[in-house]
C-alpha cells in the first residue's frame, strides 16, 4: 500500500495536517481490513513518521527521505506484491502518477486505471463529460489565475452571488471559498493561490441543500452502490478555512434513490473504473446535483467499513482479480466518523481512533469512529468518548 502523506509524498517538505489526517485514517483502516483477511502488507513511510510502523502493524516498511527514494521504493514493492492500492490526493497529479508507478511494477492494481485517473484529475474535465452525459452538475465558469481579479470577477458575474470559488485540481476543501459580494473576489483569489498553487480556478453557483456522497464499488463498466453517506462540510469565506468534518452512514433522506441513481449515472460516464469510487452530491430541492467524483478511497470508507457485512477489502480484491461484484450489499447499523483536534492522551471507549503519529509539536487532527445499531446509538458512543477526552460540552454531532 502507498498513502501519499504518510508514505513519503511530502518528503523534504511540510506535511499538510489535513491531508495527513484524511490519508492516514484511510491508510490505517484499509491495512486493518487487509490484515484481518490474512494478507501481508508492505508500505512506504515518511522517515519522520517511523513510529507509524508499529501502530499500523505492517509486515514491511521502507522509510523515505526524498522523492527519488520514494519512486524507487514504490516500484520495487509493487513488483514484489500481488496487489497494490494507492491513496493520494489529486494535488500535483500525485494520484495518477502514483497509480502509474504501481502499474509499472506489474502487480494487480486496486485503483482505477491510471489512464482514467489522469484523464479526469481536473474537475473541469469531469464536469464536461458529466454534462454531455446528462448528469446534473452546478453551473461552472473557469477563470485563469494569470488573469487576476478582473478575470475572476467576470466569472463570478456570470455565475452570480453567492458563489463558490475553488481550484480546478485539488483534494478536499483546500483553497475553497464561499463569496457573497464583489469585495470578496480579491481575497478569494489570494486564498486559493496560497493554499493550492492553482493556475485555473472554477467558479460555481452555490447550491442549497444537504451534502452527501455515494460510495461505489466498480469493475470496468459494472458499478454497485455500497452506501449513501451524509457529509459535514463548512464552507468558509475567504478570511476563514473550509473544512470537511466527517459524516455518518447510512444516510436515508427522501432523495436517497435519486441520489444513488445520479451517482451511478455519473460514474458510468467516466468508465472504465475500478475499486472504490466516491461521488459527492448536494441534495437540493430540485434534486441531487453531482459536485465531484473521487477516483480513489475517500474518508467515507472509515464509516462504510463499519456497516458492511462483508470486509470491504475482500470486495475490492474480488472485483479487481475476478471482475466480480456482489449481487447484493448487506449492511448493519450506523457509523459516525468525526474529525477532531485530539490531544496525545487516549482513553478507553466504544470508538475507534485514527490518529497520525506525532511528528510536530502542535495538536493533531484525527478521526473518531463509532458504530451502533442506530445513528443515535453511534452518536452517543462517540459523544461519551469525546466527553472523556475533553471533559467538556461539545455541540451536537449532527443529524
């Protein structure tokens, strides 16, 4: 397995805490699922995170200090493996290049083909294909960074206020701003360039509704929805940050069937796909609208793996090696996964911790995951653990 943030993708640089938080959570969860199947797991690890080896309980780890070491190690490990999975952001083409390197090693990839990933690593390319396929997407206008504020203002005028400004190629909420007035344009441009080093921006209409995602299992043109998940997202103005805070699964709003149908339609438009794919949507009063497609494992996996009757790693291996998707997906209960700032101290409780190893002095972001027979039970379990950790009141987990 190769996870970009923990695995050496930022060797020689500062590791962005949010990318490390999300990546490490998925990394640890999937390794755990592989180990429960009896698989041996080899990984690369940024040398600054060497303590992660014992936490992850992997069979082999290669420690990375430079990009040159990383490429060699990934290629060597994938050549010796039966199968490989890449977890990486779209930033700097990291996902497509890492999958291609794995493929060159000769093992069975559990990711979407590198050709598909590279073709759709820019959001604008995804929207273009989705529109042609009749998938509902937000009104979107491009703006080049080199055209400055005037170019961005023109794009915003075409969309109208409020508008969402985000980089064309980035993961999560990096560089994203919600703007309500013309005076916000300059600071939105500055924020996006600073956080994402973007050359092309997208300006989109703001969609009122519930944020959700659909987790899909894919094999070529065959697709199987695993779950519909609720997302907790805060859209910040240019002066503040936007954040993905977690969510819960399963999610069963009135638009559930319409959301699943639109997500499958969107994914088919990008086929051939393989493995785990996440489709982000906003459930508006006029129906579901697709806002992004992630051709990789997403943070929702932390919850999805808790509710599936079958080990999701087994599902991915079966679909990759045999082109086989299960006829039915069986699930149990509800799972809540929440991103929080966690101190060093851990406590016992009915929640699972996904906390990256400490490598710098400031507080660390991590995920807590709780499972229960209902959403209420899972939420209460998570709350009890949070209360033990912080011994303070917290706002409601969500609904």
